[in-house]
C-alpha cells in the first residue's frame, strides 16, 4: 500500500512516518515540499504522486494567531483539505484528515460523540470545522462540480459554502444513502496530542519543573491527552478503501484537567527517576489567562465509543499513555 503523509515534519506526522516506514510504502511531504497555502502548487505536486491513502497531519494550529490571521487559518485548515479531498477523489484514493476537539463549544460537560453538533468558539475551531465539512461535502458531490467549489467567507460565516454555479440536482433519499455507504474519506478528531517529535504541553511542564520549584496549570479546562504512538497504531485499521469513512473520534480513555495532566507527569518523573525540582502543580483558572486571544472550550472530552464499536479495541487510559511517553522519552535523557 502506498501512503503519502502531508505534514510529515510535525508532531503527529513525524510519528506516523517513523511507525509506518517499515510497514508501508510511505512518502513524507513537509512544508519545504508543499506549501498548503499555495493551492495550485499543492495540486500540481500531489497529482503527480501515486498513492492509495493520503494522510493530512498538517494544520495551522496556533489558536491565538488564528484569531488575527483568519484568512490564513481558513486557507490552510479548510481550503487546503478540500483540495486534498478532490485530489484523492480523482485518484480513487482515501483521504484521512485530522481534526480537533476544538470544533465543540465545551458546554455539554459529557464526552462528545460524533453525532453531537459542532459549535466552535474560536477561529481555529471554525476553520477546522469548515475543513471537515468541505472534505465530506467534496466526496458527496460529482467531480465535475468540485473544480469550482470554494469556501465563501464573504459574509463572515465559516459555515457558508459556495459550491459554484453548476446546477446539480441533490440526490434523492436512496442516492443519499448510497453516498453515505460509499463514503471513504475519514476525519479523525483527536485531542491534546503529545509525542516526542515536537514539544507539547507535557514537555513544557517537565521543562519548567526541572528549573523551578513551583509550576501551575489550569484546573478548570478538561479534555484527554492522546499519544501520537497510539494514533499511529490505531490508524491502519482504516486504510482499506472499503472501510467506512466519515467522522471518528479517537482519544485516550478518561479525562483530566491540565492541572491533573501536569501533576501526573511530575508523579511519573519522580517514579522513573527523572529529576524535577517541582513536586506539585498549583491551580490556575481559565479566567486568569489574560494573554490569550482566542476562547477555548472548557470541556472538550471526546468519546471513543464508536472507535471501540468498529474495531473491538479500546484506547488505553491517558495515565498509561503519559507514563509510557515519559518512560520512553525522558529516561534516555
């Protein structure tokens, strides 16, 4: 099986490259190879490649910067994925695209399932949700219509899409059901992704704890840390073209606040003999984050029940995943 990974130099993409290079025929594409903000260049370079699966692990993920660079956020997080979906459709290939828990507003206070309505409260979340919609919408539209498809933000609404002027009749109920059955593109929502290839929250906490006797973290924001290694291990189950696509949540089991996450990381460091000065993590509140520009959902835990139902496998707990990461990554240092 031939696989192209877009964003191969990032935290998740690097992990996928490492885990798959011995198992599949894998080509990595990073920012130096393809600029996702240049749609014409992206079309030209990716159309020239031969692949069965394209994995998009690239995104504009700076949540605060997205607020001031809205056009760029939508270009990379929405328009570029639409073009990737078109390319894959025309090649009869499968697109696997990563999205985020930030498509939700955090008001539910129970784990979000795939059928829950998205309601992003930041430009980052809006752009990622628009990317999801455009990918799935692209697959549901005839190829002749796709070439003129684009995202219309003229009214300031991220959910408003201009599909061009071609008159194409909407499918009837039977046709719509057939499209749903045939859908192959997969959108995987993940949360609080960490791994050895790019620093994340957990690495920042450990670094601060090695230098300072006091560290703090937010105690009233909840989600689930998810290890890039676990994502890499689960994903091949969905590579085959006849495996149903759509939206899928994948995150470690359980939930925690950033403070609980940080405290467990320090507990693991002490258990494994990783030197840290700080032993406990103080509590901060979301309202204390005066320097933040974008709003963040206070609760964005993703339910992996659908994944478990499809595969018969359950993700390990976030505590086990974090302990494994620290053992693998910090005992060598």
